[in-house]
C-alpha cells in the first residue's frame, strides 16, 4: 500500500495515489474529500458538489489506525450531513 498521505479513493472504492494531503472527487453529484495529513488518523467527508467546506452540510468519518487496527467513526456519532469539514479535527467522533 502506498503512503496514506498520498491516497485518494477512486470511484470503484480502490485507493490510488494522488497529490496533496486533501483530495476532492465528485461522483453522482456528491463531493468526497479525503484528508490524510496524519499517518494514524485520516478523515473522509461527503457533501453535495459545490458545498463550501465551511458549511454545516458534510458527513465526516474519521479513520484511526493503532497497532494495525482500523477504527471507523462518524462525527457526532452519526452519518448525517450536518458537520463542517473545516472543523473535522475538533469534532466528537463515535
């Protein structure tokens, strides 16, 4: 697997190398952002195409890696589109 800070999920769900630490992809009217600035925690966000990252219209998932174990949690403990992407690091996850 390539370094996590250079990955982007493709339309078929496979991870592929990409440039930068946050990549945006658009599929079927939805924007998907992946932030991999940390080697042990990264974030995935979904919103309608064109939604500002400062709008409370994002579904955000945090993936944490510890000792080879991956944990998948959503902001606010749910998969609602009601979070701000710019605040992803300070949100509560469960």
